[in-house]
C-alpha cells in the first residue's frame, strides 16, 4: 500500500532556468560535474560531512536529532517507531482540554488540535490515539503536505491510529474546508480508523466552525513536574531543591521546556536549572543593552554566522564584512544632514577580540592543521550564547542587516565547506526565532536559485532544520515550494535536499516527490535519481525503513510500466531503480543493497523484483548486470553467501517468464564469467544464482 496516496502532478517542465533572486553574489564555485552543478562525489561527501557535523554542533537546547554523532531524527511519516512514541509520552500530563478532544475523536474519528508549538500537541496526539484505539505504540504518520482532499482518498486500515503532525494547511474557503473535514470524518468512520491532526492556528482552518477543531492548551507545568517526582523514577530531592525546580518549571511554562528540565534532573539540580544557560542569556542581553562600538557589533554579528572557524579564516570573513559595511555606509546618506555614516574605527590587533566583559574568546584548535600545531578558533565565551546573539541581532535595524545579508550571500558561495556549514547552522538557529523565519526563508530562496555552491549551502541549512522538531515542517514546506514554478535551479536544489536528513524525517514524502522529479527535465532528473540513491543510503540505520522504501519504489515502478504510454517514462523509471540498486553505502566499500541483503535476507523478495524489471529492459540490461555483479562480489565474502544469492535468484525468477529466465540465464552466464579476482569466493555465488534461475518450480514468494 502506498503510504502517501497518489503522486503529485507537476506542471509542464521548462528547460529555461529562472533568474536567481536577491542580491548578486560572488562568482560561482566550479564543480566537477561541469555547468555549475554539484557533482556526485561532492554530494556524497557533503552527506557524510553533514552526518558528522550533526554530532559536533553546539547550540542552546538544540540537539538537532543527534545521538552519538549520528543522525537519530525520528521519521514523522509512515509507521512510527513505538520507542519514539514512548519517548514523547514519557512525562505526559493531560491538559484540561484532553477530555473534549477525546470525545470528539471517539465520536467522529477525527480531531484537529490547534495551538502554538511547544505546548504538547504531538504528545497529545499520540495519547489520544492510544486511548481511542486501545493500542500502545501503533501509530502511522501522514505527510504534513497532504491536502484534505488527499486525506479523504487515503486507504486507511481498520482500528489503526493516524497522526498528521504540524499540518501545513491549505488556503481555501472555510466552507470548503468544513465540507472536506466532514467527508474525511465519514471516510474514517467507515474505515474504522482514527486521525489526529495538529497544526498552528495561522496555518489553516481560518473560518471553520468548531466541530472537529479543538484549541489546545498546555498542561500545568507543575503537574508534569510533580507526576515525574511522584512516580519514583525521579531523583529524591530535598524540599528546598524541589521548590527551586518547581519555581523554574513555572517560569518555563511550555511542556517542551519542562521536559528538558526533567531530562537534565538526573545530572543534578544545578544542571536541571541550567544556570550556565541562564547566565549566558543574561550576559548577551546585558551586552546588547550597553552601548557597544559599531566595529564590535559587526564582529559579534560575523561570529554568529561564521562560528568556531580557525582564527585566520574568521579574520578573512570578518574583513570582507567590514568592506561591505563600509561600501554600504558610503552609499547611505541621512535625510537630515545629507552626510554619509562615518565608518567605524578598526579594532587594532587580535587582543581586542576578547576584552573584559565581551562575548568573544579563543579556544585551542582540536584538529592538527600542519606540523606546526593547532590553529586557534574564534568562539563565544559560552557556546549557548550563539542562539541568543542571533535573537538580539535580529532586533537590529537595516543599517546592520543590509551589509550582513550581502555578506552572507557571498559567504554561501565560497569554497570553504566548514564556513558554509557554520553559515547554514547560523541561519537554522536564526530561524528558531519565529520573527526571523521570514528572513531565513528569503535567504534560502535566493541560495536555492543560485550557483552550485549556494545551492549546497541551502541544502545544508535545510538539513539542519530537518533535525529540529519545530523547524522540520517549515523546511519541508520551503523545499516543496521549490519543486514547481520556481525555476530549474530551485527544483534541482529541492531534489538534492530531499535525499538528505529532510528525507529521513519525511521518507514517504521525499520518495514520492523524488520519483515525480525524476520525470522532469534532464538536470532535475539527474539530481532526483541521484538523491533517491542517497535517500536509500540514509536509511542504513533503519533497515525496516530501507525495505519500506524499496517496496514503495517497486509499486511506483509497476504503475509506471503499466500505465505510462511514453517509453521514455519507462526508461526514466528503470534508471531511478538502477541508481538505488547500484548506489554504494556511504561508509562501507559495498553496494547499499548488498548491505541490506546481508542483514535482512527477507528483503530479497523486493530486491529481486526490482532487479527483474531492470534486467528485463534491454537498454538497461548491461548496467543492471554490472550492478548485480558488484552486489554478488560483496555478498561472496559472507559465509552464507550462496543461500542469500539463491533467495535473490528465486525472487528474480518469480517475476519472469520461463523464456525470459532462459535468456537472462544465458546472458548472465556470459557476463559473469571469469577471470575473477576472488575466483574461489565468486564462482559459487554465480553458480547459486544461475541454479536458482534454472529451477522449474516457481516459489510462492508473494
């Protein structure tokens, strides 16, 4: 069953790229792919770097889905993991509106929870579904990009709970929305399924009467806290410490922040109260409230976006910001006097960077750049200051932000990858300030339409946003807006982004759109096909997700081969599947499909069906045999290689007619003949495959 319903229909493609928006940036960085494209090696390297960079970022209260330096962001679409649901409900306390929502859900099988982020809507959706279905940890996530009409057509399962988290909404008349909600309720009732939708008030349902909609309110923070301390799992605390924790919970208010407090409690009361974080916030606020020199403000602004870089790298970036600022100052004439703003005096020497009471310091380098030693890096006094600085900077006016924007556009296009990653993280932290979200979207839109380097920076930013619960829906909404009508560069950027962490967060949505983009013009298709392979690689940490992705691809392939009259569409579909079957694991010297077959032999049924279609296509048979050979060579090193290959051969044979099997066996016997690099290991697996293809009885694999 297709988790997302029908594929999106896109407008007719155009080969004319749209002109980039925003200010002119520095010349594009050449790419190995030519024509200013991000090459395959660059994209694979970027995927590995971003995965590692996730584990190195330092941001206040922002884990970005990191666990031990690897991506651990839970998927929000498809079958949700019971462990993720249990984690979300670990400190759950019901607010006063819970009973109203549960009555609505039980009565109409549908309820829409509206409220601001951080008040517990997601955990409440899981709790409501568990109460309505009686099933613990059994929830299917639906894409936030789905329209109400798509939800009505979705194929629901009886007694199943569905959660559509952070719905993007749709700008249609309230009467039409109300009609669709009534249709959706009827559809769910007939199917015997339950659906909870969470959304922000401004996102949708502008004029819909109450009915299915419940305005959500946060629970009492003391209730969350006391429930944790009362159940015996919390640390025993003296009354004085309990009072301090209770008071801090009241000050925090939002359930998400109270949960973070409770998570820190086992580390001690001081860690739970996060005095370092509170001190950092206060120090930043105090610094901005004082009269600071313009040059020092520029330095702090530069560091917020070019953070933790080697000293000389930061100095070059900062010097360029000062040049841009000076040029802007000379063009800025005041209305009253007609005179230009006088450029600030430069702080002479590096010692001026970390004056007493300032926000900036240096730290010893941790990476040996050369034989002479480590290079120092420029940082804030506390890493948690960075997000607070960005929040204060956004309150500054045009005089600061105009040169800062121009500088960031240049920074997004430079060659140094560390600088661009830090810029991407800075924009992500900026976007966490709701007021600054529009600024972040404008920057991303300009970069997505620009050169290969700026497109890569946009993808890096979106990848960081995907690891944040609040920003992930915004990232998806932004990327999907690039898929149609925004020009080829934006569509190429969208395809690249959907193959990364954003695709991990929304796997079915990413696969659906990448398949759609793989039918577009040449540039877009090449990137979409490549990203499908990288998305498959990204599921290596969750092999159930790998198998689910392959099953959806098989379904789409069969639909295309059956329904499409244009043979070019058949070819494009086979090319997309071949990319997935041949893509190499990001961290291992073997095809990703071989890695999957070794650890999950049951995947052979789906993998074999995909390979059968690729091998059946004469124009693609050579490439399919090459990919198959690479997989066989990887499997040959395993003790149970012959059994695994035999299962794969059975799966291929189950999809082909006897005549096709005979022809394929002949071609494979010729193509997989010696000489072999590892003859003793490789010949048995080839024999096992050919033997499986020669069997006369067809196994019941499906």
